[in-house]
C-alpha cells in the first residue's frame, strides 16, 4: 500500500492511499482522484521522504522528516466550517438546477417560504440579486453532498 502526499490546484493538501504508484497514475489520468475539500481533480503528488528506522542499526535516533504541521487553530476552524456546512445542508431543501426559478417563486409568494439551496449560473445569481432576492454562493464539498457510510 502506497500512501502519497497530494495537493489540488487550490493548494489543499491531503493524503491518498493506493495499491501502487501505477494505480495512482491510472486513477489520476481518469480523473478519479479528487480533493476532499473542493472536489478539484487537478491533483499533483507532493514530494515525500520515506521514514526509515535506522536507529537500531547505529544505536542513535534517526532524524524525523519534516512534515507540514496543522495548527490546532486551523484544525478547529476546519472542523467548525464542516459542522456549519452539515447543519446548513440539514436545514435546507436541495432544489438542484431549479434554484433560480424556485427562489423567484418563494420571493413572489408563489411557493411556500422555506430555506433552499441548489445550483445556478453566476448570471442568474446576479439577476436574482438585482430583483432583491438574497442569494449567497456556497461551495459544498462533494463529501458532504451524500450521506457518509
């Protein structure tokens, strides 16, 4: 099993586990490797050094490779952001591609008032704002779009 350090085009760093380097390359070429934060499939492999435990052979401690450290503050912020996203998803109705249409229906009292989320084009979002309908872009990671197992 190969554990690789990966980075997406938006600089999110994450780890991937693959049967072999060839399997990683195969999945990467088929766009099957995606960032767990933003779902970008433009992923590159980061340099990493294998950890070799040579201390028992020489009787001295082997130097540890430098690893990117996530600060406790950054980890807490990420956890809060994911919790917020889960709550938001749980308290809104996904109307999908009908977002602009449904937002207008709610605004003009043609449909019951409720919290909705969905997908729209930047042009439609701008048109909604010009009509006085409050909208907010919210990128939802693919990992949160479906129930976890």
